[in-house]
């Protein structure tokens, strides 16, 4: 059973996301700045808040491996081995994305997706029914915040909603491992 505080936070996030807004929220790696990954206008807000150039692609979070085929044109077979054998947070860059805002994708049409293990994220994405953008809750070029209280106040001021739970919890403070897959089944480790 979901406790009342969690229910309230999920409801507030859903309200912001459904209106094309942005949220500051805990993820399985670090605190993230996110939005509906299928809405171009929402994704543009992320770039504006972070003061980040729009040509840098963003990570997309989903709640289940079963949903990969909704957002990846062809899921390479090696994906399943990687997901089964790597137990730390893993972002995989797939050769071609689909059903997502174009400004989430890389210049080559690729998409970076992570299946979140964070229970708050899983519930939020499950109830929202669409993937979320997940980028570090910092201004472009600044260090990832080690703790919620290290997040630049401009981020929380400009976001439409900031989750009010888990502020005193320490996040793992390590961004996910990033592996890029190619159509031919080969891969390259971008961030170990």
C-alpha cells in the first residue's frame, strides 16, 4: 500500500508532467531534472533550465525492459545479455529511437535509455504511462550534485515541481554506465 506522502508526491509529479512541465526527482543514480520524453515543448524547457545546447541528447527512463520496443526501432539481441549481466545502473544508447520527442534523440537518431531500478521512478513512470527525460539536476558544465541540498537553487526554482521526499537520503552519486550499441551487434563502452 502506498503511503499518503508518496501518493501526494506522485500526484503532484503527474500533474506537472501531464501539463508539459518539468520535475526535479530522485532516480537510481543521482537527482534528475525530467519531463515527458514524448513532448518537444517539455524537452525544450529542460534545455532552457540547464542552459544546455539543444544538440546534446538526453537520457530517457522507462520502468520495464518490456517497453523497450515501444521506443527503440530494433532492439539488438545483445541488449538482453547486457541487461541480465550488468547489475549497476546501465544506460544503453540504441541506434534508432521512435515514439519520442525528436529533441531527445541524438543527431544520428540514436536514443539513450535506462530501465530505472528506483522504486519512486518506477511507480511514477508506470502511472504516467510514458517515459521520462532524466538529466542531472545541475546547470550545464557544473558538477553533479552530491546531495539534494547541493542542487543549484535555479534548477528547483525554474522546475515546475520538486519532489519533497528523500531530501536527506544520499544518492549513489555516480552516473550510470553508458554503452552504445550498433546495428551490427557491436558495442562501445562510453562511460564505464
